[in-house]
């Protein structure tokens, strides 16, 4: 019996063994990864979100106004003389009818007495000559001369009395003495300004508006004006329309508008001070007009305007068609499609899709 010994087909050399192990491990790795490779997830985009608000920017304008008096008057004497009475303090209020300043009246009183004596004499002479004319002892021409002299002395007496009254400056209204223009005991000429007074029965606020707002003045009931002072920024004081200029400023091409402000509640407000004037539409029952940034507008495949509404609960966005008004500056009014306080994406809207998860931008 012959015994045959078969040799193993597997080589037992070390080099071959290492190659075989390496190939086996590689095959196992490839087999384990086959069908289990994960698809990388799309990164969550960060978006800027803004709440839809009322269109206050388009309904409201601010101007810097100047406080002024109803009138500012420089008072003077109508006759010359030496000043002997003048208020010692500026900034004091003087009641209507009170004496503000006075001249030395001695010379004017003497003039009145002289004119009165001449008038009395002319009156007696006229009476005497009338009696003589009735008795036929006096020509008519002498009576005519006596009547003329009587009238002239009467005019002279009235002139002297009036000049005596002109030696005092009387307050024409409840006035604030804003400035003394000369010193006391000074010789003043007729019509030379002596004091400057202001009528503060009401304060006046003056602002300048651009020409595109002049149309509002034709319907003053459609807007309201309020004033804010720097020392009371939390308070708004109502202003009442009084008048406006119809001639534009030659420099800025603006028109001056004047409002009234009651002084009873503003005793410390004086002419020359500044105030912020807010012009806004009058309140109505209509729903507030909404406004959104221009950057929030996106367009669908048909070219219709839309915005992306952010849901804070799910942190996803959804498209919403809107009807827009006329763009003004960086805001555009929304006529329909949105509600106040809804949150919309205001940047990168063209990169979004329906139901997409996003992350709200907070700060850098």
C-alpha cells in the first residue's frame, strides 16, 4: 500500500501571513461600513428676527422748535426828557396798566398850567366879545379873531396835557420785562427805546417743516402736535396750531409753523428755549398701519411678495404672502398678510425654504 501525503495549499511564510491578515481586516472594515455611512446633516442657519410693529416711523416726525412770546415790543417815550423811574430788575412781570418808566414831569406840568391860563383868558375874552357883538359895540371880525384864539389855546392845552401823559410808559398787557435798554436818570430822546417787554399770556412754539408736509396744514384736524422739554422727557404737552408762513425760507426752503402752548403749567419756560415738537397723525379707530424693513421682503416663483414668519416654539420658518404699500426710506407699509407682533426674518430670506429649522440671532 502506497501512502500519499498531500501538501497544504496555504503558505506558511511570515510575509504571506501578514498580507493575508491585512487584507482580511480591510475586507471586514469595508463590509461593516457598507450601507451604514451617515449622510451629513445640513447646518442650521442663523437668521435675524424682528417683530412686526405699528408704522410709527411713517406716521410721526420730530422737529426742534423755539419758544417765543406772543409779541415782543420795545417801549419808548413820545416826548424827550430825563428818566427818573425805571424798574430795577429784569425778568419781572408787570401787570397791565402799571407804570413801567417815567420822566421828570416838572416842565410838562408847567406847560400845562401855562396852556390852561391862556385857554381861560381866551375863553373870557370870547365871552366878553360875544356880549359886545349883541349890543352892536363890536365888529364881527373881532369876534371871529377871538373865537380863533380860543380854539388855538384849547388845542395847546390838550397838547400840553397829552405830553404830560406821555411822560409815563404804561404796560399795554401783562408783560415780562426782558431787558432794560438804557440806564435810569438818562436824558432820552423821543421814540428812543427804553425797555423791551414780552407778552407771555401764551407761549408760542415755532418750527420749520419741509415743503412735502405743507399739505397737512390744510387739514389741521388730521394731525396733532406735542412738545417735549429736555428736563421732562417723559412728559408730552399738547400744542395748538395757530398760523403758518406761506413764504419759504430762502436758505432751507422750509415753511415756519407756529403753535400755541399754555403757560399756566409752564411757569419756568421762557422765550428762547428749545423744545422737541412731535407731529403725528391724529388718533382714529382705524387699525394701526404696520411697517417692516425692506430687507425682509422675498419673492416666490410667480414674483409675488412674501415674508418668512418665524415660529419661536418650533424654531422654524414658513412663507407668508403679503400686500405692500409704497416704500419710504428703510420701511415699507404692509397692507395685509401680517399681524402686529408677529416675528419675521429680516435678513437672508432668499436662502430659506418652507419648514426650515433656523436659529435666532441674538448678538455677536
